[in-house]
C-alpha cells in the first residue's frame, strides 16, 4: 500500500504554498510552454541562458501541488548550472520518476545525489501523477532546445 | 422507533422504499477495497458499474449462443440473431420508439453523433448553413460538428449558459434561423449536471422545422426516456454509462430521417446485393450497421435496461435526487468548497473546486480514502473555460450510492484541504 505522505512530502507542500521563482523573467531569452491536457495544468518557463550557463530561471502557471512544487524545485536546481548539466539532471529526474534505471547509464533511479529533487521519488508509486512532476522538466528541455510548440504530456 | 425516525444513513428512504443495500449486492465490483478502504464509487458519469444480470447475460451468450447474426443456416446463428434482435426491441420499448427500425447499434454515443454528422450532415448541410449546439456540450457533441462545419463551410452557433449553468433560452431562440440545419444539445450536462429544458428546446426548433439531436448519454442512466413525448429527431446514448457493457451504444432516429440518410460505413450486413457496378443497400436499421456488430454488447445492454426497468426508472430518479440534495448540503458545509454548476434542475453530479487545492490533488487524496471521482475538465473544456476553472473535482452519483458514501466524500475533501491547503 502506498502512503500519501510519500507523495505529499513537507518540501513539496512548502513549495506548492510558496513556489520559488514564480514570476515572469524579463531578461529571459528562452521560453517554453507546457500543458497537461488531462488535468489542465499549464506552465510557462523562462530561462536566461548566456554562454552555455542558465543564469536565471522562473515560471508562471496553474497546476496541482506536484507540478507546481516540481517547477519550483527545478528552477532552483538549474539556476547557475551549465546547460549540459541541466540536461543531465533532466535524465536523472526522469529516470527517478519512471523508475527506469536504463534511461541513462550513469543514473541510479532512487534519487541519490539529486538533493532536494529526491523528494519526488515517491511520485512513481502514483502512476497517474508522474506526468505532473515531469511536465516542468519536459518544458525545460523544450526551452533549452528552442522548441516553438507547447509541450504536452499526451 | 428508530426505524420510524430513520437513521442518518438513509434520509428519505422511507418515502421511496429504496433498499440500497440489497441493490448494491447486485453489483459485484462495488464490494472491494482500494488502498485498504472500502470502495466508494462516485465516477458514474464516466462509466457505471455493472449488475450481475448484465455479466450473466454476456457469459450466457458467449457460453451458449455465440455465432454470427443474420446468416442463420444453423441453430446457433438463429439463437444469436434472435437474442440480438430481441435486444433491439428491448431498447425500442425502453425509449418508446415507434419501430425497431429506428434503433441503430453503434459503439457509444460518440459514434452515434459521428454517424449523424457523417450521414445527415454531409448530405443536408451546406456552405453558409448553421448548426446550433450549447456551451454545456461534451467534446463528443462539439468536435464532430466542428469537423463538419470546416468541411462544408458551415458555422457553429453556441447557446450560452448563465452563472448557475443553465442555458440562456432567449439566446437560444435568437440563434434559430433560416440557415439552421440541426440543433444538437445535451439533455444532461456531464460536467455540471444541468438538466436542460430539452422539451422546450425541441419545440422551439420544430417551430422553425429544424431537427434536433439529443445527447442522452448522461440522461439515460438516470431517468425514463420517451422519444415520442420528446419528439426528438435523434437520441443517442452509451451502454456503459447505463449499467451496460462498454463498446455498445444506440442511435435512435426517426424513420423518416434515417430513410433519407445515406449509409455511414460500407461493408457486410448493410447491403442487399453487391455487384461491381452497383450495390443496393439494406433496409433500416441494417443500412447503418456495417460488419459484424457487438452482439454480446447489445444483449448485455438489453439486460441492463431490463434491470433498470425492474428497479423503476422513476424511483432511480427520486433516489438520486435525494442523494444529490444530501451531497450538496454536505459539500456546502465544507470550508473552502465551491460548487460549480448550481442549475435549477440538476442530475446527480457534484462538480466542485476546493480553495487552495488543485482538483488533481483532491482526486489523489480521495482515492486514498477509497473514493473514486474524476478530476479534470471532463471532456468539456469550454464549460471549464466558461466558469474560469482549469479543472473541477466531479462526484457523479448512481443508483447504488448511499448517503454514507457522501459523508465519506465530504470527510475526505476536508482532509485534502488539511493536507494541501493548510
């Protein structure tokens, strides 16, 4: 039996109530929109990327506690990181959420070394909620690759 | 004395004599635990659970009578054909249609609407014509008409709703005009529960000689349907929301319309004679039933309607109305809950939002208490947009739900607010 506390950990609840970097980023030179048509979650991600570094990141949107906390913690995690490190982080978080250790060879799927992002390890016990946690990350990837279409989870 | 006063679990049971505990025993799927809690199934507008009578009918068909229909040189085929055509007559009686020729089996309400769009629409709708729908429609009664309008250069007119979720009938009357070719409107809103004034809608359209399609997917499980009293031109519903199997649904069409309409799909069973030069189509309703149909599904649906008739459609309506009133009071008493959709006449749907808690989170927390609801846009995104919410939580009730289950719902909603909202 799964426990609700595995999903709604204190860190997640805190970031849902007080999302970090929840604003429009005027200096953004990369943006992307993410959309989950199943539950109506919508987000816009703003990145300020210079010389291969994510100088700043912010987001706006409407969503459930999981997607909002995920976006909040993700922006906090990627600010100040080189783009390729952020891409690597995407792969590790994705593997953790889906429980797929083969997604990336250098990845363990238990959240080790992911710092605060490891709080999302419990999400994989809730299959209907995995997309909520992964939406911000897919949106990040789209923003980094300069995709023009909105990302959807479907 | 205690029975006279009634228990808190069954308000009004004395007035209807509805033995819900006995009825629940007819539904095996209700008797299970999810996440260690007794299942409280409140997602009936998505699909209903099935009574044993339906499961037995499916098993009996596959165990004894399985054969293809309308090809009867052998006994099993005769039995299968009889069972399939008896099912059609059962549905005809249920809807009070004039003739079984007016009953076409399809996959579900969605396919029935697509059939009318493809056959009626492509023949009788042209450039500059108009189709009238409402702001309450399910995507199944929006998208086919958009596809038709795009193909034909016709336009879609939408009857607006007020803040309670009622159709604005003055606006509806003004939308009907010389170019209106069809009105396609729901009898009950799946997202809000609004019962539309369908009789009035049909009367006003017919005054202008405009045919009306009624989306009865959410009405058929909850009330008696009489297509002759309604005088609708088309009525569609799904088996699986009406306590029957998935994959079977019904299109009722007035014979005069169905005769004028070309086939929807080509294939076996829908023809009388085929040569490479010419094909002569079969009579109604077979003209619209290409290929081997869902024989077991039709038989199972007939068993479901038989079961509903045995309980009494009017008594089902009365019970669900009591549940709706009880559930409305319970949810209104929960701090932070706002009901979306408070129409004057409502079917047993409680759509709501919780202050500070996204519908998806409410859904997950409810699920952990055994309570199955839908959280999302309910395939009615324009309705959500009208009420300015991305999603709602929807508890949709059925004939086997109990006041006690609604109390569990209200408790779980309180808990969701404590966990997330605090």
